[in-house]
């Protein structure tokens, strides 16, 4: 039996693997090998993943093409694809350096971009933009809330700060999306633990409400007991995001009920945001609740 490698390969690499073109044809005929991109093949036993396709894209494109944007973020451990896009394998996003032609291969979304050597690194032999460069590119090219989440999540995962982003901004002058990038960089915070928490914060900032503090611990009998997603300590107001994954079991929902009842009993107003509450009436509803809760009952002004 022919032993096929655990990584993508091309026809040009067959001899180095101790194989011949006839072995490849036989492997395809017998269902042991499949083509993953034009000119690139993998063993049929391997799962079709974005990581595998990134390696295949590196072999299918000329030297000087770089994995960028959401594929780069994925390789750096941050998923910025829309939920529905993951039913299949999203196209691998690459760029050719300026004055070179982007690839038109199927399964690859090719672009052209200016990159310096310090913008690039290698992961498993694949050339990819660094976490810093990836975050800033996504801050320009994604929709506003996803762009903000990308900046925050990549900064959190790779220990970048808002100042790291600010120092790099001068290179983005006149680039499409740079106005959005500048606005979002000013709000970046690495304390958000999920993208949806970042979305909540951005919605509050865009509504011109005071900015809440992320990840606030509430002490019970001197011990940190309850952690709030976003909170205003003095007003005792918090915003909690109820994601499906983190609140799917009855045990988790019961824990949330007891936790929020304790907060309410101790003078806190809890504003709950759910999955569909980032557009339309859902967004308007919880922002109305928050705006009302942030209006203090007493002011020191006479008029």
C-alpha cells in the first residue's frame, strides 16, 4: 500500500516522496488521494480544514504570496468568520506583494497589498501576516463590530496593547478603511473575553453612553464571587451577554438566575443582551434600558 504524506503535496514533490505520477493517478482512482486545490493533493484520510487549505495555498501560489486577514487570524487562534461561513471551508485569503498579480485560483481569495518583511512570519512553513499586522488589516476591511472584536481578541491573545496599534497607524494613511480603524483603536480593550462582549461595548460607545468597565468582580463576604461582563460600579448597573454556548444547559441557566437574583436583591440593575440583540428593535430595547438605568436618581445641581 502506498503511504501518502500527512501534508498537502504537488506533482513536483512526488519524486522526493518516493512516488511516481502513476501512483498519484492510482491513488486518485482508488479514492486514497483527492485534489484540494488546483495542482495540490492530500491523502483522503485527512480532514478538510482551513489549516490544511492554508498549507495547500502556500504550495499552489508563487513565492511572495502571504496568508492574510481572516485566514491569518484563524492561524493565530482567533476566528473572525461569520457563523454561517463555517458550514464549509472558507476561501483562504492571500495577498501578493504590490506590483505582483493576485492569484485567481479557486478556493483562494487573492488580493494585492504592501507588506514589509517585519509584517510577515511563518507558521508551520506557511508565510502569514503577524498578529499585529493581521489585526490592523482586519480593523480596516471588516464590518465595524467585527473589526472591533478582531482588534480586541487578537490583542488579548497575543499580548498587544492599544499603544502598539497606535504606533503602527501612521502606515495606514489614505488606506481604505483607515478612518474606521482609527476610531476603533481608540476603544480597544484586552479585557473582553468574547467577541460579543466587545460588540456590546461598541454599541454602548456608539450610542454615546458612558463606557462601562469590563470584567468587574463583585465580592461576597470579602471574596470575589460574581464577575460581570460590563459594569458601572457606582451606579450598580451591569450589562450581561447571554451567549447560546455559555448558557445552553439548564444548570447554567439556573446558575444565571440565582446570580442575577442576588445582584437585583443587592441593588444592581442587570441589562441582559442576547444573540439577536445587535440590530433593530433588540438593540434599541437594551440600549433604552441601559440609558434609563444610567440616569442617576439624585444630582447635586440646583438647575
